[in-house]
């Protein structure tokens, strides 16, 4: 009897699997063509399109033993625009056996446990960033069991991974903390606009100045076109000796970029950034964040020793070209960098000398005038005294 019951159970399980597989195949016949049509321009593979045949269904979800609901929905449009589309579903979900998928049982105990386990897969391609993250405050909170501590997908998303600035990523959880900066940081709003969060909160990471091209007419960052890397071509052409753009070459580059511009030219807006995005994963406790002004506001400060000029690439990542650090303090850069100035950090020796001369001239003229006036009065007083001259004779 036991063997009969086991055999019957196995038969029912096999039947359920067959019916489910048939249902998936039927759904795919109707849904997959529309997914393929929507994603054709983004070159999703046939296998990925088949996966999206089910997983693009709105409301697709799984009930977990904890009573939670785990969403299984993946936006086909978002995935088609993701930087992960080139590696496809199987790169991260290679453990899935398509012959038995979806399995009748699952070992997923909770959504949190699943997120932590799946984040381990990121190590396969992003080992350097993963290593940095292991020494971060975020990783420490995960190990402590903090339920809100972010893993990889918490900051980067899962199926819609796309380049974002550190600021855009951080404010998702730390929006309330932005106002706290104004209690001690002068002009906090401007600092948050021109200084990457990680530039202060990853204190051991090397920093730089990135001068990114901004379109004032469109009020947006300039984006290089797909398949036509115009910015890099122009930058290489301007940088005659390949040593990085100097002040004159930068001016010529901007003139070339703006030769067809309308009334509002494209300009460069500077930001303090980390030299590589990998170091942004090693975030420290706020007690160790950089808080002293002279990290940037002094001559020769570390961020100003490395400079790049960039545009936003077609995929959202910055396309950077090296520049010489002297451009930040050159008199020739006044035209090129009208929107970038850091008190004490961007110093021009010639302008400093002119300022001193102007200051001395401004002080010297009234002082000289007062001195001459005093001497003339003394001279006249001496002439008017009895016996002091010929006046009155």
C-alpha cells in the first residue's frame, strides 16, 4: 500500500509538472512575441525572451513559509535596458534546471535570506567591488543581522541594473540624513550637488575632479550617441601630444563642441568623485567620514591632483578623458570653467599676484593721498609762521 501511495504521489507530481509546463508553454506563445517585439531594439536573446514569457506577467509571485510574498515579476522593458542584458538570465540564474522549472518545492525561507544568498552571485563578476564591500559599514550591518542593511541588489537593483550616481543611489535610504548636513556644513545644498557622497564617506579612497559636459539649453548632462563616440574623437584630436588636455587644448575642445550650439553653450561642471567606482563600496561609519574643510579647500589638496573631462555615455556611465591638473588654476581656463571654483583649492598664481597688486594699489592710493595732504599742510603751516617765509611781506 505504501508503495502504491508513493507511486500515486509521484504520478500526481509528474502530472502537475506536465500541466504546469504546458501552461508555461501556452502563456509563452501569447506573451513571448510581445516581449520580443518590445525588446527587439535591445537585442535580448531567444532564451531570455522565453524566460520573460512568464516572468513579465504582472503580479507573478510566490508565497513563502514566513507568509511573505516574493515577487517573481521582471519588467521586460527594464531588463532590455539593463547593463545585465548582455549576459542574460542564465548568467545569474544558472542553477535553474529548465526541465524541472518551476520546482514543486523551494528552499527559499524568506525574502531577506533569498536576497543575501543571491548577492553572492555578484562576486563571480564583481569580485573587486565585493571585496571592498566586505569591509564596509553596510556589510557589517548585514553580518549583524540588521534587516534593513543593503546587499548588492538593495543599491543596484536586480533586473533593471543601470548606471546611477552615488548621490542617486544613496538618497533612496538616506534622504532624511541630507538635512542633517546643513547643521554643520556651510552651503550644504551646493556641496551635495558637487561632491559625491562616497568622496567623504569612503575616506580611504583616492579622489579626483571630474569635469562633466553640461547642456545648458536642455538642462541635462551631454550624452554621447550610441556607436558614434564623438567626444573621445574630439578630445584625442585636441590633445595633440597625448599628455592629457592642457588649458589651451581644453578651450579649443569646448569651442569645437559648441561650434553648432545655439545661444546657450555647453559648459563643464566639476564634481569631486572617486577615481574608480569600486572604492565607493567601502563605505565607513559616519564618525570616520571626512569633515574637515582643508581636504578640498587648500592649495594642492588631494582631489585636485587628478582631473578628467567627461560626458555621459550611451549606457549612462561616464566616458572620461584625462586632463592636466594645471587647468584648474590656469588663467586660460577662465572661459572654459566658468562654473567650477573651489575656494582655496583652485588657485591661479598670476591672478593671485594681480589681486595682491590691486590690493596694494587700492590701499596705496588713499594712503599716499593722505600722506601728501598731511605733508602739504605741514609745509603751508611752516610757511605761514613768522619768519617762515616771504608770505605777507
